[in-house]
C-alpha cells in the first residue's frame, strides 16, 4: 500500500465532488418544483439545453455576454411561465403519473424547438475560465470545475436562503406542505406556481451555462437531467439539503467507481453507476437521507 | 367537510360517458366480437394477399412488434399504474437472450428461444424492479432507467452476448417453425401476427379476471386495496413480470422478424420513451390503445417527411425531420393528456358512437 | 370483539391520541364522535394497522397486536370504509363490490386466465354474493356503471357494499355520512342498521353528526383533543356536562341548520 497514489485519489474525489455540486444544482430545480406542486419535472433537462443553446447562439450572433445573458434570462422566465400556464394548469387535478408524462412530452417539445431554432450542431461555450489545472499540494484540480462548483454552491446557498428567509420562499414552503391550508390563508396558488416555474427556468439557465461550458452545448446536455434522478432518490425528492448531499455523494462515488472499478469491467460505468447506487440505496433507506416521512391521511 | 365533498365530486364528474373500452366486462357484447373477428379476418386474409413486401417488412411488422411492446407496457403502466421507463432494455434482453439460447442450445425450436427470451427479460426486470416495487412514487421509473442504461452498457461491453462478433452486430437465425421456413415477407408477417394476436388475447382476458382487477385496484387506490386484502407487492411484481416478458417477446420480434439483426443500438432510451408515447397517445388502460398508438408512431414519420418535403423543400432534411418529429410528438402527448387522457381509443369509441344508427341510451 | 388499551399516538409534537381505551361488544353499533381533529380517524387507522400507536395495544377478538397487520385485516374479519371514498374508479360498481372478496380468492392468475375449475367457481360465487349485497343496498340499477360516473351518495353506498360483501365481523365506518343531504343520511342510517340486524355485523361508526349518531348507536364514546371524555349510551352522553361543554353546544346549532 506504500505506493498507493493518495494524491490521485484526492484528485478523483475532488473532481467527483465538484461534479456533484453541479448535479445538486440540477437536482434543486427538481426539488423546487416537486416540493411545491408534486410534479417531477422531466423537462428540466430540456430547459437546461434550451437555455444553453439560446445563450450560446446569441453570443455567436454577436451579442455581448451580459446582454445575451439578460435576454436568455428573460426567455427562460417566460418559458417557465408559459409551461405553467399551458401545460400544468389544465392538468392540475391529475395524478402525479399523468403530470410526469406531460413533462416528458414537454421535454420533447422543448428539445425539438430549441434545435429547430438554433440548429443541431455542437457549440462551445466560453465562460472565460482558463482550462489549466491548479496544483494544490500535488493534487491537480481543474480550475473550471472549481469555478463551476463555486458558482453552483453560491446559487445553492442563495436558493436555500431564499426558501428560508424570504416571503416568497416561505410561501413556496407553505404550498409544499399543505396546498389546501395555503389556499385557506390566502396564498394565490397560480401565482406561486408561476413563480416556481419561472425560478426553475432560471436555475436551468445557470445549470445549462455551467454544464454547457463543461460538456459543450449539444443535445446530450438534456440527458444530464437524468443523473439528477439518482440524486433525488438518495437525498429525498423534496429536500434541498438532500439534493446537495445526494449530489455530492453521487458525484464522488461515480467518479471513484469509474476510476477504480471501471478498469475491471471495461470502463464506461459512469452511464449507469449512479442509478444502480440509487437502487441499492432504495433497499436500505427508501425515503432518502432527508426526505420527509409522509404521514398518510387515509 | 363540504369542500372535501366538492373535491370528490370534481373527481367523480365524468369527462365522457362510460366507455366500454375501460370497463373490463365479464362478457363482451356481440358487436365487439364481430369487430375483432373482422379485423382478424382482414389481418390474416386480406393483408397477405394485397400488401406489398415493402408494406409488410417496413410498416406492418414493426407496427406489430411495437404494438406488442405497448400491450406489455400498458399492462404495467396503464392498468397497474406503475411507470416504467426501461421497456427497451427488456426488449433488448429478450432479443439477445433469444439469440444466445438459439445459438448455444442445439435443437432448441425457434419458438422455444422466443419464450426463453421473454423469461430472461422477466428475470432481469425483477432484479431491477424489486427494490422499488415495494415503494410508491417515481422509484420504479428510476429503477427502470437503471436497467435501461445498465443493459445497454452490458450488451455493448461484453462481446459474449454478440458471439464475439467483430462489428457487434449479429444476424438473426433463420425463421423456421415446425419445419416450415418463414423467411419471406408474408411468412414473417404471419409469424409476428400470430404471436401478437395470441399474447394480446391472453392479456385482454387477464384484465377481466380478478388478477386484472387487482392491478386496477392497486393503481386507483393502493391503500384501499391493501386494506381489503390485496397483496399489493405481489400484484405489482406480477404486473411487472408479465409486462417484462411481453416486452422481451416484442424485442425478439423486433430483432428476429423485423430487423433481422440483433444489436443494442435500437433499444435505447428513445425507444423506451417511444413505447410509452405509444400507450399514452393510444390510450392507457385499453388493449386497442397500443395498436392505435403504434400505428400512429410507425406511420407518422413517413407522413411528416412527405409533408415536410412538400412544404419546405430541401430545408427539410433529416435533422429537421427528427426535430419536428420530436416537437409534434411532444405536442401530441401533452394534448392527449389534457384533452383526451384515454387517447385514440377513446376518440375511436366516440367516432363509432356517432356513426352508429342506434339511438343513444339515456345514461 | 375489539378492545383498545391506553392508546397513545403522536405526530411530531401533536398528540393525536392520549390514553384512549375503547371496547366494542359483539353485535353492537358503537359510535365514536368528536369535533374535527379529535383523533377519530387516527383511531380507525390504528385499528386497521395503518398507524402504529406509540403506546398501548389493540385486541381483535382474542389476538393482541402492537400494530395490527393490515394485510391480515380481511382474515381477521375486519372491513372499513374511508372518509375520502376509496373506490376503484376504473372498475364498475359490481366489480368494486366483488373486490371486497379478494381475500378469499385462492386461484392463481394462470388459473383465472384459463378460466376453469376453481377460478371459475370463485368468480361465479364472488359475483353472486356481490349481486346479493348490491340488491340489499338498492344498487342494482347502477351495478354495471363505472363508479367514477356515479353521484357521491351512491358511491358511498357502493363502498359500504364492498365492505359488507365479505360478511365482516367488524365493520368500521369512517364518516359514512360526510357530504350527504339529510335524506341520504337517513337512508344510510337505515342501511347501517339493516347491516347489523341482517348480518349481525358489529359496527364502529366514526361520525361528527350528532343527530345521526344518537339515533343509530347502542353506545357512544366521545373524543376531544385526543382524549376520551365520555363513554356510554346515547342518553347518558346527551346529559354528560363535559360532552355538552366540548361539543354538543356547537352540534346543536348544526342540527338546527340541517333541518
């Protein structure tokens, strides 16, 4: 064991954790919507792709970075509002499985429209971060990953604070806890839901930019969302803290597995490891680490 | 208390008159029997006589395979209310298992490898499904996604599955049943048709039995089902097992009868979604829904590409076609879920009612 | 028939039930009343094993349970209806009622698929018994309709039929009159009494409409904020000052309003 490359282990671990923060960011978008309306928004990935594509295409057409960002921001908010209005509101009394399938259809629409509008080629997304790794006591850390994780962490922190300390955040939580009671105390549901979806759109924008810069803006970006599902299983579908911890866990374990277990089975296990990990978790702790134990009112 | 009553009333208000398609009657009326008989007659008699090989090979056979997959998924998702996103994985398992059994077990009849393919799919399905079937919510969706990604990876990684073939793509075995070679378009069509008709008939019967009703009960109110004595876990497992079996057989059909090659690529996540879309558009919890949906899904890209070329000329290339397909499909799904959750099957019923010359009975 | 000893149940900081004991004698119609939030539904959920009490135990007949095993309820001869209507919307009224007999089904799915022998007999018998109960409750006209298309009052009756078809020894009715008009309530009371008289079913009735309860039950227990504050015959309850304080004063106005 003397020449076990600890530095490499740390490197892989850190890389995984940084990845994990980015997963958490996507997962929080899910949690936000699930907590307040019980809908598992499969279209989150498509929104991510749409945001990234719109931004990158605007920049390529000559718009300066801040303006492109602003325009995309507005577009995503409008998209979120439009989704809530046209798809979610008509389906409001339907069982969760129906709503999920609707978001599935929605993801197809958004992906298709995004690519019809902006084309199907791959775009590089430059956020201005140099790609050289930092050498920290012999451990190589990607500057970009660090920046992305940092940004994501800041956003996650802001969102958590938002939920906890602002009026709107409080309203979101009230609706999530007991929709009926929330109506009773005068919270306007449609308005809240519209805000929720608009916020989710903004989260998609942030995540889309970060992931797009990392992987390149291409169709497979919308599949990033799929990795958020194991995160939700681990962390609980309705917990922000769970999304954070779950994301970190998934990110780290996935990377470690790929590097240390992968070679034994030919590599490529990143495509499924997170899911199987989540499956195993289901056997042990079904509610997730922080998911609320729902009391069934029969 | 009255608001609760209002909520319940809202739930119980009918969107349409009770549809025969949704009530699994113990005995179907004579009209439905004649209808089915006519369809079967046309399928066995008229189609082979008049359809061109192109129609048989490129349209009808994939239609049958996808419809069968839809029937299987509908049993699980439509009737038992458990969402699966991994149907294509089970189709893949069926196809590859059938291929390997056929290859390595000498003297195994073709239909035997079909059945073994289906059973293998069941085993894999249960392995992934068991942890989450105990739970409610979206966990089965995550499990089946796990199966989807894992199966695709395993089939590509381990060349044993493809008999160490260099290109990773293998040919399906010759189609010989009871000494008769079916390796021509009509033969293949009849083979697929018979298998699909048989399995569909069994499923149609199943949903009318107590077991089938148990599926519906678990879907509609799992808690009440548990309280009256339905073993919920066993019911879900059974639905999942049967559904995976059918998906496996559909996979074998897809590979052996339609494509005549066996490769993992065609059994990706998009395929899983496609099957789900088939039953959503066709009509959840109906048997005929899978067929309506599959017909739409098979014919639709062809129509769209013709239409697109007509309207937009050369701009409408394959990339645009792909994306337009996605958009239209997505819009169809959302529209159906909002406007007619019972899908094409319900629209069909309404059409029949309008066309029938019997006076409407007062409900 | 049923006994609950010193039941405690809390959710987080909320004490749903505190030191509640209850007994039900065979063949009686027992009511548990109390304002909303008094813990009535929690009680039923404990009896049917959906909740586990923090302290205390439940006796079904001679068997004692810390938590009643829900899957064995039918075997124990216990059936219930639900406050929020728990019918299977995808099935007809008749099929819903037949579901009540699912616990007696012994045949496997393959047998049912084939449709011979045991499966056939079971199905035939189930449908016969369902039809009998359907007729008993006056539901024959709508028995082949999808339950989702029926009016609320009839749906409640179908649920009652489903609970009765298995000839349970103990029938738990969780707010069976909720949302009903005065006429419907009278009808339902009639059916409840008929069920006891004809089939000898012991009945535990959870209600908060006093008028219905006093006329229908043999004994009444009153809950308030998770505690039992009174237990006795309807006449005794009516005169009990604690009950009047906590509850009847309000209910009296309700009754007036209902007429």
